[in-house]
């Protein structure tokens, strides 16, 4: 009996000590920082991966100065812990694409592939910032402004190893001649779809746009379940020149057979600029293709048959340059919905921002809300408030008086808002800041793996110029929001950078 009482007493003591000393959930302490780089602004979107092996993800993105000005911070890597610069790569012009990441030298650290204007295409050692290769390393005798052969590289994609050197190769679009006037179709070189060696940067294959038009669209690579080959989705045309959305098989690209590309959707007056997204809309087990056309339309194309499932069309005064954000925003069905930022006004004028919500199952417009002035940053998505629906994270530009400042002068003001479509409400993640974000999609991640969500966002501190490329700010904002589920759509073109949802 005494042994039983003693044993019970020991168990009670252990229980008391466990209650007292068992680690409780850590109190929230925001790990936030801000980094300013005066010579650049941004249209590239941030990526996150651990570059210095400290267990904390670091930030990679491209920088942009005044067009055709060389810059020291063409590509930058920032320490995710405190925002300090890890490395930088200079560039001869703006680095406008968003990076894709893959370890190609087997050192355990992701390497960086990224492109920009004046034929910039880099492969960078992620650990050191040293170039593995540059597509055009010697431009001594080339005219960066007037040479129609020096176009722009957009966000690349990985392909399987097509040249048998045991390194994944790169698919990238090449197009856009800056000297062409808006409605002049006579001096616009045909855009190209190119395969470049991931190991050396050597050009392996190239086709012109099948319609001979320019291109600005980053391509998408995907093997649809019903196909026996990899498909490539790409687009032609621009803001004032009509174009098409295409699909071509990799085998035809490898034989330079651009004429075998199939048209998925046609632009009437304008083309296709923003990359599409791939998601199963009709629930047949095969990804479908959802793409925004510049002329204010959203197409949904059956991934099995290549036929149109639905199209949502607005007035032709609307323009869209953003990737559709994907989430469960409305309805009780399992079909995802789509949220995109449009602009409204004649092209080249300052435009009002209009955000469009589309019911994915019905292909119907649910709402169109005016939020600030023009920008082409795409939205990202998470279930921030832990209900049955997702919310969209939107970078906004507004024009007005600084709240509570006492000044009457108007400035551009940058904000970060989480939109709750079910309650038709929003929450600002931080106060408005003087400046604007032209085209950088905010990143939702958990940098330090502490269970709290982080937002990485960018803006320019120039409050007078919407198209400013100076005084660039990168900021980490840690939220008091738990990461309860995978982040399905937390960055530009999705978590694998390839436009594929889940």
C-alpha cells in the first residue's frame, strides 16, 4: 500500500512539473525588417530559399533602374533573417522577370535563373552570387537601344534535359522592341520561344511566334494527363497589337516546327501578356487553362480538348496584365475561383484599378471593385482568417493625402490589403506608405519556419511618380497569423513558379 501511495505521489509530482515546465506556444514576436536600395525599383517578384544554410529562407529578386541605365543591383539576394545584402549581380538594363530556382552544381543550395531587358539572361550560383553563365556576355559593339535583335527575356521555365548534359534546360520567351511606337506594326520584330542550355546558356532551339507578332508572355510548361508529350502554353501580341494564345508540344519545338502550334484563344485587337494558370475547372482530372487577354477578357480552355469552357468579357476599355489568382473565394463547390486586377482607361494613360472576381464553376462575373490606381502586381492567396474560404492579398496604389499628416499635398500611397469576399470587407496589413508598387507580386511564406506567416513586399518610396525606379524598398512583415495549411498560391505564378495550382 505504501508503495502504491509513493508511486501515485511520484506520478502527481511528474504531472505538476510537466504542467509547469512543458514548453508553451511561444508568444508572438514580429520578426520584421525593411531594406532600401536607392538606385533601383522593382517589377520582378520575390522568391524565397535558404542560400546561406542558416535554416532561414533568403530573398531573391531582380532590380530595375531607369531603362537602359546599367545598375549594380541587377539581381539581389537578401538575408531573410535581417534583410542584409548577401550578394548582388550588376546588369546593363532592367531585370524584369522573376527567378526560377534549382540546384545545378549539387552544393545543396538553389541556383538562380532570371532574365530582363536588352537580352539579359543569367544563371547565378545561389550560394556565392557568381555567374555560371550569361546568354550574351559581350555587347561591346551592340546598340542596346536601337538593335531589334536585343529584345527582352521574361520569366523562364525548366524543361527536362534535352541536350543530355545532366542539367535541366531552360525555356524562355524573347520579345518586345522598345523603339516601336504603340500602334506601329511595321517595326516590331517577331517574338521567339527559345530553349537554352541550363548548363552553358547556349541557344539550343528557337521558333518565331506562329503569327509573326511580338511576345511578352512568360510560357508555361506542363504534361497534361491525356497527352504523351510535354505541352508549352505561350502567347503573342501586346497592348496595341493583336495576338493569340497557343499550345505546342515539346517535340515540335525541338524540331523548330512552330507551324504545328495550335491556337487556344484569339485576341481581337490586343494580345496575351500575363502567363496563364493551370487548374482543373471541370473536374475531369485534367488541368484546364485560364488566361487573361489584354483586352479585358478571361478565357477558360479545356485542357483535354483545347475547346473553350467559358469566357468572361468586359468592356474593351479594360486592360489586364496580371496572372489570375486562384482560390476558393465564393460558392460551396470545389471548383476554384479567379481574382485579377484590371485597369480602366485608354492605353498609356493613368488608369483606375478594377479588381474582378470570377466564379470558376459558372464562368460568371461575381464582382468588380475599384481599388486604387493602376498597377500590374498580381494577387496572392491564403485562408488568413481560418474559415471555409480563401482571401486575396492585394498590393494597392492609391493617390491622395497622407492620413493624419496635416499636409494637403497628394502623393502615391502603397498599401497591402487582405480581401474577404464572403463578408465583402478588407483588412490593411500595415499603414499606407508613401510610394507605389508598379508590378511586384507580394510573397506569402514562413521564412523562419516558426509557424507564423511572413509577407515579402516591395515598393518605391517616390510618392510623385508611379513609374519610379529608385529608392526601392523590400520589406518583411511577419503576421500574427498561423500557417495552418500549405500555401497553395503564395507567390507569382504559384509555389513551383510554373502556373500550376496544387
